[in-house]
């Protein structure tokens, strides 16, 4: 199967700082990637759709200035949590679908963000 | 938009018994229904999926059924083992929403008792 790699797997940052999370499709090209957020014992909530070469599409209630998404190439999307606060602490997961093929989404291993 | 409901939220079974998790979806345009297993601290792993042109699919101890008319689909795990213990998510994907974004159910925490 296809591999999606997320980095870092864990990060701790201070309140007010920004954190960047990378999502890479290692062996396929992904025109579209998705970013999810998961609180403890809850489901994955879609935050935004990352489109290569264009602006991301954010779900209702997600602040685009707070969660900056950049999809500069067909294999890399980044999520930057700006001016992080403790309430931003969560598990962030990305997924990617192969360009032009099927509907299966491949998920990264997730990034545990803790803001102190 | 799409809404996926999943039941039960928690399921406890004895090793060797079967486990059934049920989901319903709202958008009749959805045509791809994956199931994911998520272990603690990890991303979801696809375990089986079904497309709308198929009513049933089986892979060893795991099977999925789909009723398009009723807009519901189910996961069946037979001969459960302790290592099946995890959180399971159903999901629905609609090709018309662009890029096949996946909407997840709330999840089912499965406990398999040895």
C-alpha cells in the first residue's frame, strides 16, 4: 500500500509559539491531502482540504489564520499552528489520496501536539 | 454535508465471539465506505472497504455489508481475538465533494476479553 509520513510524531511547544507539521506521500503523488484533528476518545474531525498549488479549503468553524496550510508540491503538505495555546493541544492526522485514482485515503501516523 | 453515525460507542465481547458495528450515512452520493482500526497513539489503518456497487465484501475474519437503499453499512468481525481490541471507525466518501474527503463516524471502542 501507499505510505504517508507525518513529522514530527510528537511535539511540545510553549504558548504563543508556532508549530509546523509535515505530511508527505512517500511513494505516490497526491493532489489533495486532508488534515484532521482528534481529541482524546473522540473521532477524527476534518479541519481542511489541502490542494496542491491553490488555497486550502477549511471546514466550518476552523480558523484559517490559526491553522495555516501549504501544499507546495504533489508530495508535501504542511500545517502550521500559529500562536499556539493549550486548547490547541490535540492529535493531528493527515491523509492523502492518489492523484486521479480511486477513493482510498492513506493516513499518516499522526502528530501529538502539546502546548504548555 | 455528509453525516456518519456509528453504533455502539463501546462493545465488549468474549474472545472467539463475533462483533458487529453499524453505521448510517446521510449523503446518497457517497460511494466509498472504508473502515479503519486505530490503536492508541497511532493513525487510523484501513482494514476493509466497500464501494457502492457491491453489497458485501469479506477478508478472512472481517466482512462488511452495505445497504444503499437504507444508507447503512456494517462491519462484522468473527472469531475475535484480544489483538482486535482497538477503536474502529467507519467512514463515507463522496467523490463530488472534491478530492474524496472522508467523513468519519464517532468510533467504536472494541474490547475483546481473553
